[in-house]
C-alpha cells in the first residue's frame, strides 16, 4: 500500500474532528444515526470507524476553491448523508 501524505491544512481538519474523543465527528454522526432509526450500542464503534474513514476520504477530495463555495463541514455532511442513504 502506498503511503499517502496529507498537507498541514488537511491534518488540521482531521484533528479538529477527531480531538476530544471525536466530539465533532460524533456530533455529525449522531443525528444521522437517529435519522436511520438508530443502532445498537455495540454498533457505535463500527459507525464511528466508518465515519473516520469517510472523514479521511472527504479531506483528501475536498477542494476549498469549489464552485459552490461549500465549507468542509457542508461537504462532509453531504457526503455522510449520501453514504448513509
């Protein structure tokens, strides 16, 4: 597997969402979990692991100069919702 480098800005975004026990990432996930009807307590770790993977993918493909002017958070939420659908 090739080593993938992230730039300083990408690392800062990941840190922002994963700091404090993934507080910001969980805040994004929990309403989606409720929207799909909830999950068992034991499945939360799996969902949060998937959310970390999605965060990483979004950080890599996000273009801050996108034509819609979408913030990273908007981009991530839209991707998370389409992933959950």
